[in-house]
């Protein structure tokens, strides 16, 4: 059955798909294990933060004894200080913590929305003037980024900035209209403002601000999110403060009427803990406040610095293995294809080789059944004997080739003169009545250590092939020089596309001459040469075809 031709792409698609599936399964398992490990670390971190927030932090902020003596008799001032001390745990897109403190009426006493405080522009030391808290919960990311840069909290190439605000004021609170940031530059040892001005418009409700006074203010203080040892850019901090996930968590923390504490969720891709705790506060109406703590972590996202390089490297290795395996499979398939082709050709050649003598034997046997003259009977008996010998020769050649190819026949090396053996076999190759001429040329005896019987068989095969394809009156030349023995005969050139296949079993460049041989001689010769480690070949010359083998280096 004829097989469909295949190439590297056919194997790579299938092998690559298998390796890709294996890579996906492996990376998924590795990611889940790594994510689960990171999730456990996040849970421990969140629990520590929650314990500290509802423990030490609550005792410090909710007990009037923790304030200055002058402030202990002023509940309004203590509430103002509580409002200013927003709990800024971190600013990371892999772990977010949001807190809020509310009274029994639902009023927000503390939240991270008031992390910026401004003061009057005319106040030089920024400490004794009126301070205004700014609600930053609805401001977009670009406003927060400009404020972080202008404050100098984030190192931006060690530049110093001048930052001004336009804001409406209402009591002790301010509502931003715009932020203007200008960098300083050093000129002759002095800092001077540059002409580069960056003004960012803020988000506000114009209707609500219509009756409020507009002032120019400067920043007094701010609570900057971050974790110890973690360096974040202004863009990263601004993105964290304005992320939808953080806004959703803030909404939950600031509204105690919503769902209360929930069981912690610990997954390789999500860690979540929401809890509410009732605490006593002696300077708040009603005496009790609700402390809300919300935390969400994303372990898989935190593992990306490890997973991405590991995934890319392992994918490259997987594809490299797929390429190597595809090349190996392609070589095996091509070898099997050649074996299958040789098998088909061998079967066809063998059938053809045995069909002719069997047909002759059958026809001759039928004739012998008739009453024939003794002379004709003798002739037909000779024909039967001749065809039987031909079949016997073919079978013996096949068995000989099989023994040589399977290594069943071991080499029996002896030292002898290759020149003398070649001259001897050349003289024995021609029939006595042949008109073919022979020439022999050797520059020495050329002693070799080889199996004389096998090398004799190989030389006979080369010479027999030359005799079969040399026309009457032609010439066969055997030449030994520079470690090479060649057999050249006059006659037609061999087609170029047939030269590489001449050594294959049953292959004949000219099928019309199949009656002259069984197509196994050259294959036997090549097998003998291979057993000895000799290189052989065939080529066309000006005189005619030449077959050669190298038995020694120059």
C-alpha cells in the first residue's frame, strides 16, 4: 500500500501539540502549587494586619488617654485627629487592604479617602494655618499621580517640585478644582522654577461648589500607601488608589449596613478576608464604633515574576524537544519508507526472476509429455536443467546476501596481494569464446588484510557486471592505484539518476537486460565492502562506466 508523503511539518504539528499540552498541564500544576504557597503567606500577612488593626491600633486611636492632655477634653478635636490618621497598609495590585471606622449612626469617622491635607497659601511654615482635609475618593488616576509626583514622595530623577492647588473650602474640608506642578532647576547654585507647568483638572460637582469660596492652597501632609522595603512609582500608587477593586472594598468598609464578616477564602488565585469588629471608644456618641477590615490578595498575580520566566524557558525547552523528536521521527519514517520501497521492489524483482524459469520449466515439462524424438527430449531436458540452475543460483545469491547483511558470516582476515587476486579473477571472468579484451594495471602488489573468499566474491560481482554490459569487441580495464581498485568497461553510460541506486538489491538501470543477471551481484559486493569498512562508488567516464572501491588510504 502506498503511504502518504510526510515532511517535518507533519511531525512537528503532532509532536508539538503533544508537548504543548504537556507544557500546559505542567505549568498549570506548577502555577497552582506556587499560587497556593503564596496564598498561605498572604493569609498570614492579612491576619497579622487584621490583628494589629483591631488590637494595638484600636487601643491607641480609640482611647482618649492616648491623646495629648490638651486634646482629651475636646471630643471634636480627637475625632478630627482620628479622621486624619487614615490607615494606609499598602499599595500593591497583588494585595489590597481597606479599612474604615464608623459610629452607630453610620457616620464615617476614619477612611483612607482623607489622605491629603492642605493649608492656606499665605502660611509660610504650613503648620499653624488652617488645615483642610480633602476627600480623594472620586478623583481620577492622573490627579493622584500628579500629586504624588509634586509632593516629592516618589523619586522622579531627584527633582524638586512646587505644587499648588485650587480648591473650594467648606469648614475644615476642601474640594479640589485643579493641581499645578512645576519643577525646580538649579541655576548657579540656586533653585529656580522652570517654565514647565503641568496643570491637571480635578473631578468635582460644579453645582455643589457654586456657593463655596475658591482658594489657593498648598499641601500640608499626606498619607502615602506602601509597604516597608517596597518601592512603587507614582503611577503604580495612583492606579492602586483608583482601582475598581479598591473602590468596591472601600464601599463595603464604609457602610456597615452591608454584609458583615465572612469566612476567609483561600485559593491559589484569590485570598479574601472581610471582617467587622465592634470596639469601645470613650469620646464617640454611643460609646461604640465599628471597625471594618477588608483584604483581597491575588497570589497568582504575585507569582508572575517567577511564572513568566519559568513558563517562557520551559516552553522554549519543550519546543526544542519537539523539534528534536520530530527530526528523529522523520528520519525513522524515511528509513522505514526506504525499507518498504526496497521490500516492494525486491518482491517484484524476485517474482519476475522466478517467473521466467518457472514458465520455461512448465512449458518444457508439458512438451516432454508428448512423444518426442530422443534428440528433442535431450534438448528439453537440457533446458530444464539450465533453468533449474538459474533458479538455484538466484536462491543461493539471495541466501548469501541475507547472511552477509545479518552478519551471520564472520570475516576471516588473512594477508594477501589484492593485485594478484584481481588479475586472477579478471582472467577467469571471460568466457573462452568471448571477443572482449582485458587490461590490467597495478603499481605494486597492494597487500591487504581481508577475507579473501568474500573479496573474491565481490570482485567476481564487479567483473560479471562489466562483462554483461560490455559489447563484443569492447574492453574491460582493472586498475589499482592510490589505494583504489576500479573496474571500467566500454559501453553506454549509466543514467545519472540511476548511479546512486546501482548497489541496491534487484535494481537494474536497464530492465531490458534483466535476463543477464538477477540484480544481486552489486548488492552483494557492496555488503562485502561495507563489512571490510571499504568505500565504494560508481561513475561515468569518457570510456564507459567505472565501479571502484577504496581499500586503503593514500
